[in-house]
């Protein structure tokens, strides 16, 4: 999606949720004036966007006015609320307003939309990650209900994050999500409920636990942080969820039978079958597992009430510094690959719009951690300046000043590195 004019407006309903915040921030980076709507109360000073507290099932005059100005309406709502709210919101919308839902399950809503007299283009997206993560390079599923030019521009915009976009039908989406979400979430929840029912001493177990156990606990902690309705809809609304849970339970039953009958050969055969199934993804998965386990072993203790000494704090800081340097090395290594690609395809080195996009996106992310914009600008001024130097080293040609090429990206810095 090309950068729109400052007069373009977007409304994000459910802006206080993680996906609502993610999309509001990304729309803001793309140049939209974003208005958030949420029924919850929140500290307005912590929000970079205008937020209206209100009930979309009973839209008031101010809400209707904001909806009427919007070129994009994002509905980051639970399905039961969304289905009830949409007919209330449609009369206030422009005919060319793009309606975007973020439901985890698409089939039932697609059937519902088919019964409505909707003039607007409509599309469903499903970011396959929580909204507090950096979206760059992550997958986003897209399901189109009512096509149009605005849908194509949305897909282009998602690519610019840059996200990996997967377009599919509602049925294909839900069948895929049964594997990607229903199965994994059910296993993690079953793991947690088993520990809870057993009254297992988690604090003691965590100290002794091997990495796989810690990974499962970390996944469980991640799930319990988010709203339960997200996971409830995945289990209850997906028409393929019951079948995938039944298959999972059947496989656990087979494992129980194999062990109870002392069928060691069958167990070995099952492991061999799994090893062969994973061959196309290895050794990548094995390396990922090793790196993940190394991070778990180095992770600081997060047990409430455990005192930390100055040495503990310094060790944690040193660990984060190591990660920063490693990530910086990876970033600059990628820049060298990008430079070679630009050289091969004769692409311009200095791209001011991309510089602005990177810096603005990082500013938005920095606000969550109360990081000064001037610090973000100074940091990325140095990083991008070094990246430009790498590109010129690879491609050649006269060096253009970063700050002369992209002055709008560095408006808050107290200092500007020349």
C-alpha cells in the first residue's frame, strides 16, 4: 500500500487488544489518522492514537461520525460481538470503506457476511502471531469476502511490513488453522491442566526442568496472558477443531496402548516415521531447538519474590547486550545480502520512503517501552547510515548523505550524525 495522504482516516475497533494495537500502529506508520474505539477504559496518555470509549452495539453520534470518515475499518472483535455489531455499523460507513476483521476462524463469519447486503469491500486477516511481536517477516493469512481494489491495496500494504501473506478461502483457512492452532493450543492446555490437577509444585519443578518442559510452560504462560475468548473461538468455532482433537486423543490412546503392551518395536517404528516426516524441515528445526534451549538455560529467573543481587542484574544486562550485538550483526549481514540483490537487479541504493517507514515503525514500538523518539532516531540514524555504507561498498557510486535524503525521518534527534 503506497503512503496515503494525511487526510486518510482509519478506525480500529478493539484497539486495546494486542492485534488492535498492532494494526493501529501499522496504519499510523502508513500515514493514516487512526481513531480507536474500545468499550474498555484505558490510560489515554499511554495511547499514541485518539481513542473513543464506546459500545459498537450502540454507536453514538461521535462514533458514527468517525466511522463515516474512515477509508478502513478494522474490527478486532470476538466473533459473537462482531456478528452483532456489523449490521449496526454498516449504515455509517462510506461505500468504499474497506472492512477488515481479525477473527481466528473465518468460515462461520463468511457465511454470515453472505447473508448481508454489503456494498463495501470486505476481507479477513489472521496474523499468525501475537500483536506484541515485531510483525516483520511473520505470516498473515488473508481471506477475501468481497473483493475490490481496496483489498489488493491491503495485501500490498501487508507485504510492505514486510509480512509473508497467504491468501486462501475461508474453508482452507479454517482447515489449516485446525493444525496450526487447535492442535497446538489443545496440547499445551492439556499439559497445563494435567499439572494443575496433579497439584505439581511448579516452582520446584521449574528449577529442575529440562528445556522441553520449560518450553511448554512458557507456551502456557503466553496463552494465559491473552484473552480466553481468543482460544475459545479457535476450539469451539472452527468446524475442523473437533476432528483434530479426536485425532490427537486417538494418538495419545495408541501411545498408551503401545507402552502398556510393552511394544518397544512399535514405539521405535513410530519415532522413525516421525523422523522421516520431519526430514524436509531438518536440520533447520534441530538448530532452532538448540538455540531455543540455549536461551532458556541463560534466561533470568522470573520466580516472584526471588531476590537478585547487583551481580545478577549485571549478568542479565550483559546477556541482553550480547543479544543486541548479535542481532546487530545479523541485521548488517542481511543488509549486505540486500545490497547484493540491489546490485543484481539494478535497484536504487538510497530509498528515503523506506528509511522513514523503518524509523517511524521503531518509534511506535519504542513508545510501548517509554523510549524517547530522539533516542530511536539517533540509534537508527547510526544503524541505517552504516547500512547505507555497506550498500555503497557493495554497489559503488557516489555516497549520498542519509540525513539529506531522508530529513523527515530524523526530526526529534538532538544530534544528527553526518
